C-alpha cells in the first residue's frame, strides 16, 4: 500500500513528537514511524505485572525545567492533562555515616547543607551561584534557545564583555578541575560532580568547567511528571492527533527511498512504501540514519565516516533501582542535625 504525506518523521521519541506537533499545527500532513509498540521513546512508564498500581520509569524520569520550555507552552500540554511537580529537595547524596549532601530548590538550604561539611566550600558555592546568575540569564540561556554560533565567532563575541571573559575562563577547565581548584572538602567535591554528572557531562573534559556553577545559578530544577514520564508522551500524542498528525508504531524500517539525490519516502520491512512530497526527518541515531537506512551513494563519504565514528557517552548513570515497598524507607539521613525530618 502506497501512501503520501507532506513529511515523514523516523522515530517517535520526544524530540520527534515535538517536531511533529509543531508541523501538524502548521497544517502539514505528517506521519511518524517507530518500531516500539507505543510512542514516546524514553518517555516510558510501566506497571509491574504482578504488583497492581506499582508504576516505574525505566528510563526518563527527571525533566529539568521542562515547564519553562517554549514548546511546553506552545503545545498547550497542560490542556492535554500533563502536570509536573518540582520537589523542594531535588537531589541528595547519602553517605555511609547517615549524613547527606542536599541540593534544594532554595539556595540557602543547599548552602546550609554544604556548610555541614565545609564552611569555606559553602561560601564558595554561594559566591559562584551569585556570580553565574547573570552569565546564565544573559549568555547561556539565550544561547540555548538560538542556533549555534561558529566556535571562533562565539569566542570573539564573549571576549567583548566581562561576563563573557569570565565564562571563557571557567569553561576552559574540566568539571573535575573546577571542583578540585575551588572546593576543599571531598564530600562537597564528590557531590558537585555527582549532581553535574547526572547531566551526562564528561567530568574530565575541558571546555565544560562552567557546567557546575551554571547549574548552581540556574533557576531550572528537576521536575517529575505526575503519573510518570509517559504522561508527557501522551500529551504530545494528543496534540498531534488533534491537529491531524498520524503516528504508527510497531513497524520496522527497511530503507529510506532516494531519487535524484532527494529522500522521497521510506520502505518498511513488509515491503510497504510510504512517500513524502516534502521531507524525511530522522529522530534516530547517526548509524541508523546514515549507515543502515540510507544507501551509500546517497551521501558523501565524509558524512558516512563521521557517522561511523560517532561515540556515545558511556559515563551517564545506567542503573536504576525500582523497589515496591509497603511503606516509605527509613533513611538515617532523613533526620537533620536537630533531629527534624526533611520538610
């Protein structure tokens, strides 16, 4: 069966769904394809087969500042039932002796937790958080919402201002170098690296020394979707279907069809061909897109070589512990120095 669309999107992860939602709102006839049985990619919430009511997120869980994203508002996701919570205590590193280094949405409480290990480090933490606030607001946040600049041009532009020069100075370090240079207590150092490592930044890589103070200064905190991460996927799907977009899951791609140097459609493993009069957009990884699905003659050898050499981050946490309990766990670290539970 041959079907034609204005555009075809490969994969139905959250990036692909956001793209399709915008295109569908523009009136384009779009189709996204995914081999998974349900759309959403890492936005997955599962219910334990033997423990009714116990749900867990095997992949995506914390969504930092998601409700501040322009697309969250543009796509009216709350109208589709999406809700987020922002815990006052965002992250904690629990120690063997029952203490914990705590990261709160309230900077004062984070600093107070740090002071239990080192007053000097607590002062440093506050100083960097305050110093980097204007850097985040005036440089890093606008950059994150704009097309990337050529590195040389970006460097020249940053050199023109005091804030830009300070950003370049700190960025020249690796996260590991940053914490060992500016903090003295090993627990504080480990905590800052742990909190930053959750963002999948190589802690040894120069050029990312600013990531820790930027995180301290950012108003963006970790959020969790009510009902699990899958609720965000359901909201995106609801907006797409409301505006005429189509999503097909449980299908396997065989190849991208190319004619005269242009991608014109896809073929499934069943032999079915689906055509596009406008574009093919891929939310798949570089190897799948450029090496497995596109014929070798369809793109330059240099592109294929870059795709083949693409390396994945192997430093991110890959272990999740899901425990079904009859009551909340009792951690020794849930008592403050004064014996009061966390608020």
